């Protein structure tokens, strides 16, 4: 079955440093979504990417969808303590949305 | 608008007992999902409904798990009998449209502990 892997599993940064998480699918995706889950909370939608090579920005967050539509990345510039949480990608293929393994981000002052 | 409502928030049972979770999606949302999230892992789809019909239940352990969405609105997920490995957060999510694109809205989840 489809697998969606993310690296790294965990990253600890100091406030102000940049952060990137990478998402890789075993199959070509129709679209990819990103969600953020705060500790003890539920996943909250961040963005959806549909087109090959698409890049979208939300303030300090930059999302990319690979040319082959099998990978994606989320980059956070100048992290803040409010960025703490686990970031999940979710890839759509054959009408099934499969969540990735997640990257847990810890930010300290 | 009101979000996705789930209950109970927490449940502790012993193995071999049964448990039921309830979900009320956002009004007007046609598609409803139940996900299982084990600690430290990503959500895993258990079942997907479009209105009151099942679209995908390929990962639902049907020998012990069942789910229904009567009248295409709220839904219940039942586990009987529970096993230790069922300890997880059960997340309900809904989406406005019928196709698998666009934002999923998640509820707060129901945390199950099986002793």
C-alpha cells in the first residue's frame, strides 16, 4: 500500500533558527496537504498543493510540491515558540488520503 | 460555525470490554472520516463515509470495529471486544465536498486507554 514518510522524525531548534521537514511518497500524488498538531491537540489544516512544482507561502512558512508529485517540503523561517508541534503531510492518491509519519518540532528560547 | 464534536473525550476500559465513540460533523459536510492515531504516529484512516454510504473501510479491523453514519449526519464508532493495542486517540474529521480534496476539519478526539 501507499506509504508516506517524513524526515526528520524530530527536530529541536532555538528560536530564530530555520526548520525544514521533508515528505516522500511511494506513489505519485494527486495533491498534498499539510497539517499542524499542537501537543495534546488535533490536526489543523495548513495548506493544500495540487500542481507539480507548486510553491506557496504563508507568512514564515513555505510549502513546495515536487516536480514528480512524489515529495513535498515545509520550511519555516525564523522559528518561534508558537511553531511547536508535529507537522504532518497527507498525500492523496486513488481517492485515499494517507498521512505521513510526522515531524515533531521543539523550539526553545 | 460549530466545529466537529466528539464524545467522550476520554475513556478507560479493560480489554475485552466494548466502547462506543460519537461524532457530529460540521453541518452540511458530506464526507466523514474516522482516524486512529497511536501515540507518536500519524493518523491512520479507519473508515470514510460519503453521506451515509461507506467509501473506504479497507483498514477497519472488521472483526472488532464497526461504524455507522445513520441519516448521513452523525456517526458512531464501536470497538467490541477491545484489545490493548486499540489504545489510541480516535479522531473524527469532516469535509464539505464529496471528493477527496480540500480541508479536513478534525474534532478534539476521543482518547481510549485499554488496560
